[in-house]
C-alpha cells in the first residue's frame, strides 16, 4: 500500500474526529445539566444536534480504527 493524498485526508479527519469527541466528552455533565434545566429555549435543540453529530463522528472513528486494525491483522496473518 502506498501513501496517497486520500490517506493523508483520512488521517487528518480521524485526528479531528478524535479531538472533537475528546472535547465533547469532557463537557457531557454540563450539557446534561443544561438539558434538565435549560437557561434558553435554544439550548436543548443545540445540545441534541451537537451530541448527534458527536455520535456519528464517534461511530465513523471507531469504524475507521477497526478497519485499519483489521488490515494490520490480515497482513500479519498472511505473513505467517
């Protein structure tokens, strides 16, 4: 496998996805408090949208990591 611009884009997107999830997971308690008692009517829909995006990003990051891990395992298994 040779490195291509697409591999670089995937690596950057994966790093950004991990960073996004780290930032969102650090604020889940505050968001849960705001969901229970919103200060503004726009807080609840915004929190729901952000956490939906976070769920999608988390799913894609896990899928990407498992795909890379599977490729590595298959390569090691074929080398034996």
